[in-house]
């Protein structure tokens, strides 16, 4: 006899059409929402698990999770830790509906959903998450083991304040006006010098466009180069911010698997030989951590040159390498001008700074300058000036050296404590670069379940499955260690051990 949850799942399958042009998660969301409004899925009923629903419908679990997240955020469903997901008893449509002049004071059983205020592009933007954490007011900022957070307590804020004060004292009236949308020229000069030496990037200051972080760089690159429906290779698993920028720009994502050599170029060509663009993190793949081999880099560049496709190279944390020398950037190997290089100061300084940069191919400089001006004119001038001084006076280089040593030490502490407290329950291996480690779970534990349980113990671990689009995910947790001292790491691992006992 079929389980009730499986039966409910099977009723939805005829409603999904992969050829309709509408994203599958959006089809599933609309189908479930209408079923809830119609009472087919009544209030209080337990829904199938995301895994069961995905298997029954023959779609990826990531698609189901995205649809569930949308229903959850809009108040149609709710979750109970350790119990499952249920349909809400009181629906948002009932709370928001106001009677019109004809029905005011009269009883009616007619259910009329409110008009959707968003455009189709607006819907894609509104449902495109850039990070696993969405409700920022409920997030404890300094909670082990959030990934990608630098050691904020170790940043020389006193020095930064002194540089800012000095700039304020010498600022000129002209500095308060509109400035070059490409950014403060002295800062662009410093960045160009740094990239040439540290990353082997071939560029002039004219190719540097200052952005409000790497996320804006991704967004503008997609807006300039991608039309709705264009196919784009994206790493699977992938950085959610890149996925969000591409989806909101109307791209058709082509998930390409990652192995020990990075993006599988052969698989990408097989799936979409003439894709418009490829998004990659070759220096340190996020979130798995692999480094793209030289042969794969050359294959990717050869494909882009032959098809005149674009490559977005996101070099988000290449500064933190603890063994050997990093391979040259893709941009530095590119002879055809197909690579758009993106960097950020969020990981090496502090996220609130909101400064990043894009290295444009010469032929796109004017287009990127115009796009930057259309977005928000230019970046904050004083922040650019202070960062210029920070780099020109060698504080930036010293800070990087200090953080590289500190993060290597903290990774070693995490490995030592995890081996002592979690041996036999999870497997963590050292990494030669980065700010995060993967903690592999045994088959009888699910990463999402462990992450939910860990949250109750004040531990913020990210299930790796959240980063996958299509291919079967690793069963692992992503642990950030850069921001946490020895005591915080020890306390976090102990609480994670408690969570594992109950998962």
C-alpha cells in the first residue's frame, strides 16, 4: 500500500512540465500553493520529505528545497524540528484579503488569490538566494562555524580609523561630487599592481572597475552579457551568490560536476557545447575546495576561445594558501580575452566594506563603466581613499601575511579538536587553502538534519547539499574556522558532538 506522503507527491507529478520554459521549482511552488488554497493539501497535513518528493517526481532535491523555501517564506507551510514539514492552518491569503465594495458585509466561499505585484524577472530575483542564511536579524554573527567569515577581531581597526581620520582632514570639496564610475584611480592603480604580482593577472588600471563587492560584479556581468534563456555552465556544487545572479538575469543554468581536478570541461561541452558563459572558482572551488588543474584550465580557455564564450573567474579567497604556490589565474593564461576576473575585499579585510573589483577585457571596458554608472554611479569615495592608503603603505600585505599564518593555525586547531571529539562520527581532512573545511558524515546521517540539530546547540554548520543544483550531493557539512579562536572552536566542536548524538 502506498504511503500517504508518497501518494500526495505522486498527485503533483502530472503538473510539472520540463519543456514549459518555467523553472521547475516555480512550477512545483505554484502547484503546491494552489493545492493548499484549494484544500487538496489541507491545513495541518504533513508533507512528504524533500527527498521523497524529489524521488517521486523525478526531479532534483535542490529544486524541491527551493520550492519549499519559497512556500515557507510566504507562510504556506512550516517546519517542526525532528517531525517534518506541515501545511499552515491559517494561510497568508486569508489574512491579507480585504472585501471589495460588492462583497463587503456579505459571506462568500470564493477564494481569490491576491494579484502578484512582481514582474517575471522580479519573481526570479526575489526567489534567488545568495547565501544559506536569509533571516539576518536572527543570525548570530559570531557563531561557529559560519563559512567565509574573516577574523574580524584581528583586523587593525584602530589603524583603519587613523587612516580615515587623516583623509577626512585633507578632503577637498571636489571629493564630495560625482566621481569616475570605474572607481578612484589611485585605488585602481594599487589593485592592478597587486594583481600583477600576486595573481599573475595581465591588466592595466583602465581595466579595473571598482564594485560594491563581488556580488555586484557578478550581477553586472550577467546583465551585460546574458540574454534570457542563454545557457551558462555553473559548477555543481556552486556559490549561491553566482547562482542567484545568473537566475535573476534569466540564464538557463547548465550544472557541470566537480571532481578532483575542478570543473569537468568535457562534461560541460557534452551538455552545452556552445554555452554563452561559464562561471568558475578555479583557484579554490567553493564549497568543495578543489583546485582546477592546469590541463582543465587550458581546456576551458580553449573552449571559450573556439566558441567566443565568456568565463567569469571568481577568485574570492586565493590569498589564503598554506602549501605551495597557487596556479596562475585563468585571466593570466587567457590569450583570447574571454576571461572576466572578479575579486573582493570581503574575505581579506571585512565584509561590511563592500568593495570589490572586476578586471574587464579591453573591449568591454566602456560597457562595464556604463553599467557601473547605471547601477549606483560609483562606490563610496572615502572608503576607496582609505583602502588606497591601506594598500599603498603596505598595511594590506602585512595583514594578509598575518591572517594567512593565523588561519593555518586555526585550521590545525579545528582538525585536532575534531579528531579528539568526533573521531568515528565525521571525517575532516586538512586543506591546503581557504577558510573552510568539509566534514564528511556517515551514510546514516543526513547533512540537513545534523545542521538543524546543531543550530539548537548554537552551532552554525552549513549542509553541503544546499549548494548542489542537480548532481547527487556529498553528505557533508561546511565548517568555517577563520573567524574563531581556540576556545570558540573547542566549544563549537563539543556542541556539534552533542548534536550528532541526537541526529
